[in-house]
């Protein structure tokens, strides 16, 4: 098959019985020609996102918005999704990308969701998070940077936070690009050996790699606790990065379609303007 349908993409949705070990990071189900499938929705995605942006520019407060959360292990393909799915098919005037790292002193002085709010999408906009508020129930859980009762509180706070976003018209898609440990080793080796990739490498990546099992357990807990109808999680095989990008693109197209937007009407008389143009 050369096109991945939304129904097929739903196989990666995290439900209450989700087990992360059941997802094969090397699998590419539903697609025979990955390169062709990746481009199947390019024109539609471009048009749908432009329509959303146009509604925002026209002041349609009910235009809605889209939030894409990318949260995965190092080298899992988050940056590639931003570059090849977002950067190559969308009007970047209507896109806000933010990478969340270690909290600043000011951010750490507030509740963990405080630093997220300024980067949420406005009507007509798409926001993409490279890492996110889930750092506070993943890294902080594994590294024991917060008390267990605080980590537990945060799961509920996240669900409430995302439900409120959805109620205000934001379509939320949360993606874990799931890479195998072997594929990550190959990717990290490239970053260490190739000078043009040194800028991507962080020695802390290997420190996290040594805690692989702990991180997988933390991801499973976080995703099962916070995957809801309003803000579903998708655990997508990512050893083949083009396949993962194809699934993400399919999910985005469905999210844009669900906004049911029409192009905003012009505030001018078409016939008058055509006559003015002819006489100019």
C-alpha cells in the first residue's frame, strides 16, 4: 500500500491496556512503499494548514488550533518530524516550535505547567513541542528529582490541563517516536564520529541510555495515565524514521479535517475589485 489511512494510524494509539514492549520499533505496518506514502497527503496538509492560518488572520476566534507534542528518547526522530513534516509542508508563519530543556530558575520557581502556557497555540496556529511538560513525569520520575507524591499529582494536573485546552478548541496529538535501543546506539555513534553531527550530541544522552528500562517504564505509566479522548498518545515505531513521519502526517491531516473550516470570506466586492484591476 502507498497510503496510510487514519484508521490504520489508530493502531498506535495508547489505550488502558497498552504495553510498550508490544510495539516493534522496526515495524512499518500498513505501508509497502514508505517514501511514496510519506508524500501522499502533502497537498492536503498544506491546504488545510493554510486554511487554519487564514482563519486566524481573519480574526475567527473559533478557528481552533493544533498542538503536536513530540516526546521520545534521544535520536528517536523528533527533530526530523519537525523538519520534514512541519517545515516542508506548512506555512511557518502559522507555526510555533518550542524545545523544552532544563527549567530555568524562574521556571523552576513556578508550577511545572507555568512555562508551557506561553507556547500554546492561538486560534489559527499550530504549536509543536520538542519535549514538553512530560519531562516532569519522565526525567524527573526516573532521576527522582521530585517526590513520588508530586509526580503522582502531575499526571492528574496534565489531564486537567489538556482537557481545558481541548475545550477551548485545541486539537492535541501526542507522539512518542519509539526507537529501539540498537537503533539508538547506531544514531549516537554517528553523532560521535561525524563532525557535522557533533552539534547534536550531548554526553548526557548516554547517561539516559543506561537507564533505558527505567525510561520505558516511565513512558508506559505516563502515556497510559494521560492518553485521553481529548489528548491521545500515539506510540509510533521509529527505527524507520520516514514511516514514523508518515504516521504523524496522517494524524495531523485528520486533526485539521476535524476542525471543519471554510476559507474566510473576503471583505471586498469581487466584481468591483476585478474592474479596478482591469482599469489599473
